[in-house]
C-alpha cells in the first residue's frame, strides 16, 4: 500500500534501523562518565554530532540534540529571546510557519512581547523586501522556514538572512522539511530540524546556534548538551538519527530528479483528470517530492478516507475534517481554496506505477464524494436563467456545503445579479473567494456572515 505522507513522518530508514540496534548494545551508558562504557558512549555521541553537523553545514560544537523538532524550535526561540532581551521583545515570523513556531510566538505575546507576521504570495512565498520592512530596532528575533510543510514552497532564506544580518537580527530557520535535501544556504543564526522527517527515529531533534549568536538557555541550568537541551541523551536514537541523515541525504540527491518528475506529472495530470481542482504552492521553487491540490465541492475527510480504502495514505490541510474545523493557517495566508485539500509527499523509494495508480483512483474518489454531497456535475449543461434565490442560507453547515449551494443556484441567476451566501463556517472566508476566482465570477465582499458574489459571465 503506497504511503504518500512522508512530510508528516518518513518510514524508518534501513540505516537508521541498523544503527539503532547497534547503539542499543554499545550506547547505553552515561556519556558523561570516565569509565570504559561511558567513554564508548561519548565516542558514539561525538561521532553522531560530527555527522549531523557536517550534514547541516555547521561546527559540531554549535549543534545539540533535543527530544524533538518542536522542542528544538521552542528552545531556540526562547533562548534567542532571552539572550537579546535588552534589545527588545519584537519577533518577526512568516504567516506560514509551522505551528511550533507560531505557538511559541503566541506564548511570547502572552508575556508582553510583540509579534509581526509577514504575509506571503498566493504560492506561499515570502518576499524579501516585505520581510526586511518588518524588522525594527527592537526586533530580537526573526523566524523563517526553509520550505513549507503543507505546500512545499521553498523560501528565500539566504536573501532574508542577508536582510536580517544587515539589521543585526538573528534568523531562526525551521529546516524540518528541507534538511533531507541539503544544507540550508545563507547566513542564518539558528536552525531546528526533526529526525523523523528524514527517516530517523522519532524523538530526536537538532538545534544549531551559530557562534556569535546571543543565546541564554531557557529553564534551569543543565550540564548536558551545552545546557541547551536538559536531560539524559537518548544515545541510540541520536546515533540512528545522524546515520540516517547522511544515508537518506545520499538517497535523496540520487532520486531528486525522478521525484520531481513524478510530482510534475501529478501537477499536470490532476487538474485534467479532476475538474474544478486547484494545484497550490510554488510551481518551480519547491521541494521535489511534495505536491498539494484542492478540489471544489468535496470535504477533505471523505476524500482522505476514500483514498485510504483504495490503499493510499495522504494528508490534508483542509478545514473539512473532524479534527480541524478551521482552515489550515497556511492555506488561509495564501488565500487559496481550502476545501478538499490533499497533500501528496512521496517517499524516496516510491515507484512510478504507484503514482500512476493514484492518478487512476483519484478521479473516481472525488466524483464519488461530490455525488454523495449533491454537488453540481460539470458535465451538466447550464440551466436556462430563471428566478432563483438571491440569498443562500447555509448557516450551521460546514464546507463544502456553502460553496455547493452557491454553485447550484448560479446557473439560474442572470448575469449581473448579486447572490448573498450566509455562512458561519470559517472556511467560507477562503472558499467562496476561491470559487469565484476558479469560476470567473466577481467576489464582492463580506459583511459578517454574509458573502456577496456577482455573476459576471456563464462560467459558473
């Protein structure tokens, strides 16, 4: 059964498994002790640190291991802010950062700090000038991911790092999604990553603090990991994480071209096979293995469940799932369609025939969900204009129902007529404007729960 969700967690790499088993026998002792077993453990820890530092492109003494990527992010932000508390309490982040960054920023505001979110383009990219303009004299820290976890857009880290350096502001880079593919370019100051993204064991993160960066470790003092990650090191997992990073990086470099070709096939074929579908994210400057698209008139949970029954494991940033009743903050910041969102992230050992099979299955899955929801069929000819309700009441109904009900009445609405959709679903703020753009209609605006759409042509 094809697993297409490595952006969430990659299967354990064979090298990680071998290293983990070996380290369980050799690396169980305390690496801080001077006796033979402790010295052996220290050699394993030092070797793992050197291997990881080489892959990151930093000095070994700049890198510490943490219990997770999230902990690395939180420790990096807290330590940088504490180290620069005399500068001020202003933080700059992009609007599409991973939730671990945004949650840390939110916690900072609760203690009196100030956070500026820099918006992104419709492809999810930050513009260097906009990021630089957000920096101030009291900015203590800036944060920018190297590549987006939901849509794969690669950010201009080197350019932003240059602007931050000129302003005297340290830049923290969340490299969780990109470190597999190579070091992060640019003069950044801090970096965080997570081993389970590249096929290492879960429960191991990396935090890099480059020399010269003011940093005060948060929490009580601890002797381990330069005081930046307290507690006894999970040495077997650390050894496996470092070994798998080097091995998986070599595999990724070798297969990057094939994976990019496969995601390009998806990018071209999905909109042709599934009408009313929008591929989102940067088409060129993107991760080679990740693609995201959104389908009108379906809910994400139903699509993912149907694909799972067909043997495909994929993810979604859609608001239409039982566990997430608000749209993905990434899709919201991009201003793209959120309903029926599907993220495909291919493993390094993916087969072309699995991608072809996915393309065979997907149209039927989407069509089946649309039929269950009573969505308008694209092959049906437009109805002759006739009196139709100018107010579509979908209060209390979740996506994609508001857009479906709007689409049902639009064929009967004369050109120039304005239809009001009543919806209290947060996703409507994204999906109704996105529907208008996809269907060539005019989105007039919103007042509270009332969304107004004007028919400008027969494209509905």
